C-alpha cells in the first residue's frame, strides 16, 4: 500500500491501529507529512510519545468519521469493514473535508457494499484493484484517484 502513496504529498493512515503503515511512510521520507488517526486512546498516546520529536507527523485521537482536518494527498483506510469505510467516506463527503488525490481502501469484510457505494461516489475513479493473499484469504486493495 505504501508504494501506491503519492510522493511529496501528505499521507493519512486512517484507523491506524498501532501505526505500522504510517511509521513505514514516515521512515521512507517520501511524504510531506504523515497523519495517524485512530479512536483508541492508549494507541494514540503511545504514538504521540514515540513521535514527540517528529516534525513530519501529526496524531489525531478521534473516530475517522469525525476528523475535522482537511484530508489531502493519499488517504489509506485499512483494517476495518467495508461498512465502516462507507460510513467514513460519507461523513467526509458531507463535511466537505475530503480533498485527497488518492484513496487506498483495504476493507477486512463487506467488499460488495463498499463497491456498490463507490459506484455512487463520483468524485473518484478506480485506478486499480490489487489482490493480496493474507492468512489464507484474498483481500482486495482498491486504489481510487480524484477525477480531474
């Protein structure tokens, strides 16, 4: 997923869990700023302590759907169900803060409802779908780009 991020842009690790993807993005030096978003306080506190001296990182303790910041660059939503991805995208769309040039979506479950929703999400077009084998399951990674 990291390789699909847009260089020299912001990188958003949404529902970041322990921040492994965001940490890899930060180490790569490829992105302007890396944003870590999760609703679990102890995870965010640990990330804040570990990133205290990192000027290219921002950490948010909030549910992704309540994020008030403008989302730019590449936004990755992974590790949650497709229904939750839809909920997050719909909130951002309603709020008007989704300005990302690229979305990378990797739902754990409910890919069909997510794909159905994306058919109505005319702001973005599907660039490609990657299939990744994980724990004896094929998982889809959807890569969408902002329409020109």
